[in-house]
C-alpha cells in the first residue's frame, strides 16, 4: 500500500513538472508567422500576435504583468491562437516597417480568414486586454437572432432581391460574424447616388469597410480624401495601412499583379505619412515573397542611395537579404559595402561580423579574411551571450571547403 501511495505521489509530481502552467496566455512555440496564418485558416480561428524585439521594455511589462493573469489566460487560450512575433528577425523587417511596429508594444488581432482586423497599443490592465479581444470578436452582437437575420439577408442578397437597406445591414452582420463581406459592400455602394454617398451614414459605412483595397469603399474614400482626412484624422492613416497590408497578403498568395498595382495607386493617392518608405517596403515584401529578386534588387539599390546610406540597421538587413536571395558576385560586393558602412557608423557586433564573413567567403578567393572575421563573430557571440552554432558551422565550412569566390 505504501508503495502504491509513493508511486501515485511520484506520478503526481511528474505530471506537475511536465504539464505547463495554464494560468496565463499560452503562446504557440513552433513555426513562423506563415505557419500561424496557415493554422488560422485551417482551424478558422482568431489569432493574437504579441510583437516584441530585443530591449522592448513595454513588451516585458505585458509578459510579466498582464499575460500571466488567469482570467486573461482563460479568455485568450479559449478564443485565440497566441503567437509572439520578434520583429528583429530579418524576414519580418518589411512587415515591421509597413505596420509601424517597434515603437510601442503593439498587439495585432487577426480574423479567422487571416485578415488583420486590429492593431492596438498602450494596454494597461487585464480588463483592457480582455475588452480589446472581445471587441474584435463582436461577442455581444453574435446572437442566434442576428445569425438567423444574416442568413435571411444573405440569401436575398445572393438572389439580388435585397433592398439597399438590407444590403447595408447584411454587410455589418457579415462583419459581426467575421465573414467575407467585400461583395456585399460593393453591391450596396453601387445602389447609392453620388449625393447619397456623401451622407454621414455612408461616410461612416465607407470608413468602417476600409478593410482591403478590393472593395469600392477605398475608391469612394480616395475620391474625397481631403474630407475623410479632416473627419477621421490620423486614425484613417492606420486603418488604410492595415487595409493595404491585408491586400498585400492576398496579392502575394495569388501572385496578383493587379491587386499589387491597386495597392501602389492607393499609397500614391492617399497622402500617407512617409509615402516613399511605404512604397519601398510594400514593393520589397511583394517582390521577395513572389521571388522576383532582380526587381527587389533594383528598388533596393535605389532606396539605399536615396534614403538609407546612413541607417546601419537597414544596411545590415539588406546585406543579409542580398546574401540570401542573390547569386551574382556584384550583389555580394554591394552587400559587403553596406555591412562595412554599417560597421563604420556604429561599430561591429556578432550579427554584422557574421554577415560580413559570409559575404567575404563569396567575394574573396583568399579565405584568411573570411575566417578572421568569422572568428571575430564567434568572440562577439560569446560576449553577447548568443548561441554560436551558426558561426561555428560557418567556420567549419571555411576551414574544410574554402571560399566560393569565382
């Protein structure tokens, strides 16, 4: 009996040690952002994304003070896939610049269709965090009565029997239940005269449905951009940027140049802050993800000459991208110039030396320089408390296989 009790006690200790505490938000550990989006679409669920970067003090406050809260954890774990997005990583550099991440601890909410629905900052309390999530999910409006009403209205709209008022209501109910609504939005707007489109009710409707550039809402907004800017102020810029980002994801996945060109047109005409920067990062994201690397290189060379020659972070990231994407020696030499310029501006560190060593291996037939810089990178990794596996693999390759310069 004593042995049985001891065994049961040992099993309890084992389960307690091996089962993660579920008092707070549980974040998905495996995969990258695209893996997250695939899971969202497959499971038809919401996603919550906590953005973070090295040295983000507000991010640490959220992690330590709000996310462990049991009530917050229950709500988010029941209703969201939760994910940490480290914007220091090279593959998220464009997204960080498009969505203006990295200044404050930004929280992103995605619908089950993969569309970014909300970006929020300055969350202070557990109640703020729960309220923010409930707003995204429209919990108070998602009643059985509204579900039945939506089914009836959508049936009428699909058969072109719905009145303008019914189309209007149908569009909002689709949004309430996080269903695709672009077709109904366009159908409603086509029933409105120019005079009717300028009514306060329709101005609010157009603003509310600026979720992507595929709806006519963005066209009507652009036709009277000064009025919309005056009415909504800076929040319109952020809403438009999110809409553009949503359409960019669609353009990438469908390799749709027409949607991409529509995005470019909207950026040009919407008088958004830092228009030239936005144009570059949207183009870069599209060309990188559609593997149009020659086009990516062309816009990047121009952008660095015009805007980025004194930005060490930009120079290092673009040098790494050239190493990853390009195959010709001229691109590697250009990237090496950028890394050297970044080092000149604010000194060497692990990452800069690692990228420099990789580029030297591509451009210098004499491996001594590449090896020396790789060893410097390894020393920097130990000082910065960074895993040395990546640089150790590079050192091994240099010593055993030489350099690749032709």
